[in-house]
C-alpha cells in the first residue's frame, strides 16, 4: 500500500515536471523526482521507480569516500603490485584456473580472452568472489553521486542503468548492493557496463554478476572483447590488448598489475 501511494504521488510529480535532465545540487527530493521522470521516459516501470527511489536519502559517507580516492594510484608499480599479488592469491588463482578450466576454455573460444586474464581480474576485484564486493545500497549510492555536481552526468546515467537492472529482472532490489561508486558483483561492474556487457552464460534467463560464476567470467571477457581484445595477442604495456583493458580501468598501474598477475598464474 505504501508503494502504491508513493507511486501515485510520484506520477503527479512526473506530469508536473518538464521533460529535462535532472539538475545537480539544490533540493535532493526535487532531484530525485526529476530522475524519476527520466527513468519513466526510459521505460522503467512506476512500480520499480517507486520501490527503488521512494524515500531514498543522500549518503554523506559516499561523498566523503569519493573525495579520498584521488591518491589511490600514487604508489609505484612495485609498491602497488606487492600489496595486491602475493603467493596466496597466486596459489588461489591457479586453483581457480583448474577448477573452472572447461568454463574458461569455452569463454576463450567465444570471446578470445585467455583464462589467466579473466581470472586475474576476478582475483583483483573480489578475491575470486570470496572477498568484499560491497555492502552499499546501489540506488542510494548512485543517487548521492548523481546529485553531486562534480560528475552528475556520469552518475545520472549509472543510476538509470541500475534501475534498468531491476526492471530487466537480473537482480532484485534487495540484491542491488555494491561498492562506494555503485560497482556491482564479483568483478565490480558499473551498472552501465552491467547492462551493456553482461552475459547470461548459465542460461537461466538473468544476468547475475553477484552469484553466478559463469555469468561473471563470461561478462568480464565480453567487456574486453567488445573493447577490441585481440585473441592470441600480447597484453603487456604498449600492446593493443593492454589498451583494450582501458575499458576495464584507465589507470596504467592497475592494468600492469592485471598483466603481471596473469603471467604469475601460468605455471612455468
């Protein structure tokens, strides 16, 4: 009943508001109402809008965390890689290569991305699904970031994409939790990448990047394939494949870490 009442109230706001992009800053509730109008225009149902945006509030911790992230890659490559790729993670990665050998082989045949690269990304992003993949409500996080005027266009798009994930039935709202910038799942896809590159590889009719290992690994490979990955080519710095990894992460030091980790996973 509460959702229905809010939906009716929201619908009246949508009629009253002009069709224009939501303006960052200012009153947060007015911003959410404008975003709700955009979502409706993009085909998101009133039920999903009401469920996801009804009563949403800002999260000051998200903005605080975002402002602290500028120095993340200020270390040298040697300093950074030593904190991310150690003997334990290499051993676990080799085990994952063995455990999922058939799946990874099928993914490589379809998308052209070698198993060690896919597993390296999986390990760095979530310790092969065992690590912290975030505990933040994605809708609240993205609404907060979108309202902030520094990168409002980017995060307005991500907020709409997150609503579409729920609309498509890929994840229920209760499972739409993630990291401090709205990243979702075991390889930390932003919602727009989830929509664009997500693959239903287990064939259950949904793209589930939180729980389905086949979906996670195939979607990761699909992203790189779509970014121009060249099968059989080098992925070292300066190569076309190293450049393709920019779609994953623009930071050179992070891409060098992926390449280094991938090499360590191949037992000599």
